[in-house]
C-alpha cells in the first residue's frame, strides 16, 4: 500500500475567460508542482471547485492530472459524492485510471447519521481496491465534521481507511487527540488550511499538509527544512510566508488563482465559485509587498 506523507497540493481547476476548463493551464500547474518537489498532488477537492464541475469534468481533470504526473508522485483523487453510489462511481473511475489514493468528504448535501457515514465509507473503501482512503474532515458548508470518537470507530472498523485530512477547528488539538486514540491503523493525518498552521501540526505528529499550489515551492521547502531538523530556518521562512497565508485565508480560491496567474502558471484568474472573492487594490498592494519579501524563496519559474 502506498504510504502518504509530505506536501500534497490541492490543484486549482483553471478556466478560460468563458469559464470552460483550461486543460493547458492545468497541465502547466502539474508541471509547476512537480518542479517544486511536491510529494503528491490532489484533485478535484474543495479548493479545486469540484462542486462547480460536472461529473464529466471531474473525471476529465482526474484523467489529465494522472496522465501528466505519469507515476512520478502519488496522485490522490477526490471522489466526493452526495451518496455512496455517487462516491463509488467516482472511485471506480479514479482506480481505473491509476489513482494512488482516494479522498472523500462525508455526504455533503443530505447528511446521514453515523451509521450512514460508516456505510458510505465502507462502500468507498471497497471500491478503492486496496488503495488508501483519506477521510476529509472539514467544517461546513461542504464538510460534515466527524467527532474524534467517530473517526476512530471508522478507522478501526473499515479496512483501507488509514488517513485523515483534519480541517475542523481547532485542527491541532483534534490531530493530537486522533493520533493518541487511533492506534496503528491510522497511518497519518494531513493538515489543510493552506498550510497556515503547518508547523504546529507537524510538531503534533502530522504526516504532511495539503495546501493550495500557488506557493507550493515554499511549502515544500518548509517541510524539507523541518525534516532536516533545521528549526531556526523553518521558523524564519514560515515567518516570511505567514503574511501571505493570512491574506489568503480571507479569499480562498480567488487568492489561490491570483497567485498562480501572477506566477505565469494559469492563463486567467477565473473562478466558477459564485462566492469567490476578488482582491481589491488594497489587497493587491499587500500582495505585492508580501510577495516581494518572499521572492528569494520562490524557486520555481
């Protein structure tokens, strides 16, 4: 079974000026992340605007990314479904095209009770064919937060479920509780939130993080320095990155696409999410200043 750890960016789904999929930009985004030294990639998750894609588009972007990566790093395909049947269909497609792991939210429109959540994940794990399954535990509106005892029961009762992406606040406290309670069946916990709390999470035993891709070279460098035990360097680089992460925490996909556009990776900043926020001139001035301070650490062009 593939062991997952490190920096796994959530890839943005690029669109052209008319809002159609921009496959060439997606291919460039994959190449950008690989040049940064990522340990894996993830698509189409919440930050990929999966909820704004048709089923056919979700499958298409999964196929494009798997083809572009060509086995060089693990590819996690997010197979979220409104029902077990939908999630299983996405999982079968991902497995057929070579996915290394599957990540799923609990059902996110009509939310079942714990027994229903258990049955949903058991169906996904069965469809995954031995590939590891990651439970994405996130806050609403997309997430249906699972308690630590519920996560432990799920991990201990369902073969194949060995990872959690923990994004329910306070994530660090929950990671510690989950790692302490889950035992050897839990192979790792990933953080999210664009890496905002990554250092604290790594100190607590997180196996990695799933940030956005716009600053992925910096995230990879921080993780590498941490693995090397270079604490002072980690804290110095994290401090230079923090203003950008704080700014981005307000704007989500709008901020992520602004960064990728500025770095020449995607052709437009277009988002389909109707709630995506564009940056105004004050935000852009802050972004200019913060990026300039970080420029020596932006290693991928």
